[in-house]
């Protein structure tokens, strides 16, 4: 018999799937499709803004007369401040709903990106990128909940893969703008930020046209149906958050460690990648950008494939297999010198890394305490980002100590050996991610319909003594069950 830790990777679904995936997709309403698309677009547009910096490092060096290590400080600051945004917007969203916090967050990012196109000094650049980190930190949890909460269980694995690859799509779109538009306009790198600001504004407008998340509507309908007094709701929410942290502290720590490993994987393989190709491999900026595009095609393919696979074999097992696949392709990623082979390496390693990432939104959402889904998943994600924030700078420092020789115009030139640095870095992180994933929990197929946490008692007052039990989803009384079914039917009809 296989060891327990291996047998434990096979998920015990909390709900059995009885409907074919294609049937489920065909039954989705236009509102569900629109909610998913807006969640995906929010994450895509924000990723576009983030990768505007890694793709423009060379131009920033000229603009501000700074070194690569100094420019990557902006990336580190963005990652550090993302946790603050996750806390602020996560708490607001779990307390007041998904719709308007996401709209406000996107408008905040829109203003920052618009302003970034007019900066003149390095100090202004660092300040705006720090504030952008606050906005970006709030987007992920809101985007994931908007996209996934309104979908049936059978569709969530595939949707998770598509959603997370909004990050890769943002990188891909940014790379295309950098390759095709930036060299042709006199504004140069500034057009990257203005394009990102336009995407954020369009997304906020689309979100404002759509209804609130079905999860939130159900919770509010329960309160209205039973005449619940919500005058002390904010105080009760904060009290329940403290209780959640006391009860689920180990889960919170685990989620942060998991996200630290995954963020080290993504940022360690992406943020310095264009610079690595130009400096260590001697590529032109155009060829480096094209290789980056191939890597993002691999990301998209891997994320979608792994998301669908996770619905069948489980979240953690899929994540482990994809991370191991990425580790196996590290040699192809760093050893060749030709454009074709390095592009193939970029495709393969990102297929594995972003394939594993494609499972993360649904894995975090399913393991989250229901009443704190945005706060829990968003803060865990961004605290992991804090731990991994210096990935690009770690690699640049490593490049200062590990050198290699390349030939340029017939002359030998000593350059940082980012290939060896990134190979060691990603190999080490791969081993950690496999370990932390194996020892973790999985709630494959967990319900999203429970509108309140399982310990939230007494936070609201209503006309019926059964209200607290019904709201927290603990009542087994036939009458309460029938009332709940009737109420859900009403909400579902109004939602479509």
C-alpha cells in the first residue's frame, strides 16, 4: 500500500459531481458568463500594468540614469504593498459586497497608471509603483470571488485555470505592446501605462453594469427575509474575523507559506526574464520580447489544462505534477543559446509553473472560511508576495557574483550569469512547493453557497430564533431547509 501522504493526495470531494462539464457550461446564464469575464479582465488589466515595468527596464535605466538593481526596487515595492491592498479591499468586500469595492479599486488603479505616464523623476516612479501595489493587492481576491463564486462546482476547475491565466494574458498583451507599439511612438514606455489605465477604466465600467455577486445577494436576502437587525454588523464582522484567526491560524500560516512558494516560482521565472535573455544570452530586445511571448503562450495552455485536470484528479495532485514538470524543463530553459531552443524552454517551464498556478484560485477559495473568502485568499496571496518580493533583486545580486562570458561583435564580454542563478533559484523553490503542497489540506468541491462562517453566532438579531442557525448553514430542521430552498430559488430567478 502507498504511504499515507501519497494516498492523501487523492481528494475526498465534499460534493459529488453528477453533471457533465459541457452540459454545465451550456447552462450558464449570461450574467454568470459576464461575471467571470469581468473577473478575468480585472486580473488581466492589472497584470498588464504590473509587467509594464519588467518589460521596460532598459528604457527606465536610460530615463532615470539608474542601474538594473535600482529599477527592480520598483518591482519589490509593488509586491510589498500588495498585502496592504489585500487587507483593505478584502475586509471591505467581505463586509459590504464584491461589486463596488472592485469598481473603486479599478478606478484607483486607473488613476495611478494614468499618472505614471507623466512621471519625470525616479522618486515619483517609486511612489506611484508603491501605490499601484496597494491597488493590485486588492484586485486578486475580488477578481477571483467575482469570477468563481457564481459558477457551479463542475465548472470551477476550468474557470480557475482561465482566471489565473489572466496574469499571463496581461503579460502577453504588455509584451505585444512593448514589441509593436512602444518603438513606433514618441511617447515610448509611457504608452504602456496609458494602455493599462484604459483597460482598468473599461473593466470598472463593465463591472458597474453587472449585478452584485450571487453569494452576497443570498446573504443579504436571508437578512431581509427574516428582518435581521444589521446595526451592529460591522462590529460583529470584526469580532468574527478575530474568531476566524483564532480557529484557523494554522490554515492561515499554511496558505501564506504555499503562496510564498508559488510567488517565488512565478516572479523568479518572469520578472527578470527579458533582462536575462538580453544580458546573459545576448538577445536583442525584440527577440527577448518574442521569447517572452512564447513563455506566456505556455502559461495560458498550462493554466487551462491544469484547471480542467484538477477537477478530475484533485487540486493538490495537479499542482504537484505541474510543478515537477516545470522542474524537469529547467535545463531547456537555461542551457541552450539559440532562440528556438530557449523559446521552447520558456514555453515548457511556464506551462508547468502557470499550470500549477491555474489551480490556486479555486484551491484557496475552497479552503477559505466562507465569510472571509476574499480576505483570506487575497491576504494569503499577498503575504506570500511580501516574502517573495525581492525575487528579482535576489537574482540580480546573484548575477553580480556569478559571471559568464559571451561574444559580441567578435569580442569577449563578461556578463552576469542569470541563467545559472535562475536555474538554482527555481530548482530550490520547486522542491519547497512540492513539499508544502503535499502536507496541505484540500476541500475539493467545497460549497460556496454558505453565506456566513460556521462560528458566526449572535452577530445579527432577527424576528426568528432560527435565524442565526439558518444564516450560518447549520440548521437541519425540515422547515428551515424548505425555507432556504424557497429563498434560493427566488434569488436564482432574480439573478438570471
